[in-house]
């Protein structure tokens, strides 16, 4: 059975080949800056990789913004999804939050008319993000959307479910005090699983996350893997 790892980054790919010797994993591979695009286009041709290109909020600067419009248009024309993009109010030393919002809006507007998936990074900017989704995108129709590495509260989880947005769970989620309660309310048809860090133990670590979720949701682990794999096909 093939298994989906719903989030990693282009810089981790050198570690993926070795891990695939041990188990069959499909990967959602994300870029974070404009210079990633040529490599992502080539990687997207591989059958076990689905690639996403976007300008991550940590990478925004004048040089990246000057390239942004042409970069996004080319990425979407080449069949890539949009990601990893989003908002981050917590990290220090990155672009002003208003600049982040402008950059995200431009990227979402570009993808709105295309049937492309969107991978979102969100830290302490939920209200602004949900407003943009509501005003620009059509979740579950033109644009399947996932929030990667979800670690927020129950109410934000409910807001995502209401909008038919996929919720991707990684190892950090299980440190959340309400992890068990949050997992109970996530429909399996909106669930994805991720292990962002890549090394020789990726198969075991990814399997451990699937096992924790299967126990919390009282569902067979192999069935859960199959459901998540099918969920990923909409992207």
C-alpha cells in the first residue's frame, strides 16, 4: 500500500530516495521562494511527487516580491499547486504582517481561477486568513486547501471543517493539550498526515503518526492510510 506524506520541502529531497528503499511513500513537496521553481517543475513529473510553488511568509523580501507575479503565473501554468504560502505573526525578523497579507492575497487571487491545490502556513493570523479564503477562494471546488502542521485550537479547527479545508496533522500536534478532542471532530475525509523532517527513519515516524491518529479516532490504521491517500488525490 502506498502512503501519503502530505508535507515536506524541496531541500529535503536528497533524503527521500534512501527512505523510499524501505517503504512506498508519495510526497507533497513544497517550495518557499521563487528560485525553487525550475526544480519543482522537473520534480513534479515524478509519479510519487506532487509539487507546490509559492512565496512563504518567512522568505518575503524586495527581491522575491519583484519576481512574484511572473513566478506564480508560470508555476500554475506548469501544473503546480500553490504552497507553501500563508501568514505568520509570531516569527521575528520577517516581513511586516501587512506586507505578508498583500503577498498572500496576490497569490490566492492568482490561483482562484485555476483548479489547483493550496498549502497554507498559518501562525496567529487566523482571522485574516479565513477572511481571505472566504473572499477569494472556493474551498472544495476550484481549490482544495490544506492547512499544514495544524496546531491550533478547537474553534479554528471547526472553522476549517466548515469551509471543507483539509487539516494536516504532524508530530507537533500531539503536544497540544486538546489533541485528542480535536482529532475526534476532524472528519476522516478532511484529514491528511505529514512528517516534514526527512531521514532514514521517515517510514517509522510517519507510521507512528498514523497509528496515534487511528487509536484516537478508533479506526483501523491501514484503512486510515488509504483514506488519507485518497484525500490527497484531489490536490
